[in-house]
C-alpha cells in the first residue's frame, strides 16, 4: 500500500497526528541531544520520550491493525507529556518540540539573575494530543466495524 492509499484509509486527521508525532519527537531529540550529552536530566527524559514517540509513529505508519496499535502507543506518548515539572527556566522534563504549560510558577531573581525557579502543572499540548488520538481511534474503530460488516 503506497502512502496516499494509507492516508486515505487512515483519514486525514489521523495522518496529521502521525506526522505531528514524527515532527515533535524528532525535534525534541534534535534540540536536546547536546544537553543530553552533558548529562542534563531534563534533556535525557525529553529524548527518551521523543524516542518513544518515534517508535509510536513507526507503529502507526506501518499500518498493522489499521494503525490502531500505533495509536495506542501515541496515546501513551501524549499522556507522558501532560505533567509539567521544571526546576530551571525551559527545563520541563516532558516537553517535546513545544509545550503550553498551565500551572504554578515560582521564581526568585536577584540582580536580574534567576536564582531559584520551579514550575508544576499540566501541559495543554499533551492534553490536546490525547484528545486528538482518542478521536482518531474512535473514528478508526468505526471505519473498521463498517468495513467488517460490509465484508460479512
């Protein structure tokens, strides 16, 4: 099955989700690889989540079970992005390419230098990915059931 047939069988929304996972995960890996090499904990967790995202995207695009297995993995990838915790500015442990945190932030600045910082909350991008994945999964289940009943 070529890529055009796969996109039409999965639907545009699910295909866009699969593309977003690749872009976001790949971007997180590329932007955090240098900091990971120096041992920064937030970068290591971002790269690990990014690798999980790429594996989920590969499972989705391989088409096994109409991409449903990959959607389950993408759901896990999205759930992992929801909690936000940072001890340095832009140090959210679960951020992929972008995040939109909603939570409580505290910082202490002395002479224009941030000396203490903390952020705890939720990532609205992660919540959006979970909702988007659930929507795609529901539509995929509906399409699969229609195809099975038509074949019977």
